[in-house]
C-alpha cells in the first residue's frame, strides 16, 4: 500500500502537538477514501465527542467501507461506559 501523503502529514502534525491542524489533514485524507484515515479520524472524533464518532462511522458503514462496522462495534462495546 502506498502511504497517503496527506494522512502522513496529518499524523506528523498531531505528533508535533498541533491537534486541530493535524485532525483537518486526517479528515482530508479520509474524505479521499483512505481507510486508515477514516479509522484515525473516527478515533480523533471519539476523543472529543463519542456521538459524532458513532454517527461518522455509521455513515461510513452504510457506504460499505471495509472494517468500519467492526470498529464501530468495538467502540460501542469496549469504549462506552456502562450505565
């Protein structure tokens, strides 16, 4: 697999501590259909707002993006506090 330069730039920007700018770069890569970027963007959303992350992954699952339904299930089961 050829690495996506936008995703790579996003990851490097986040590692430098520029979360907002890095998240936007990851989002751009995700919008191009990069599955790794989609998963990372969902994780970044999850850290800010769980419902936004669930909605985002649900939309991607409807679009049959590989692995998204699995990630959504894992987040709901293992990362959501039990009531």
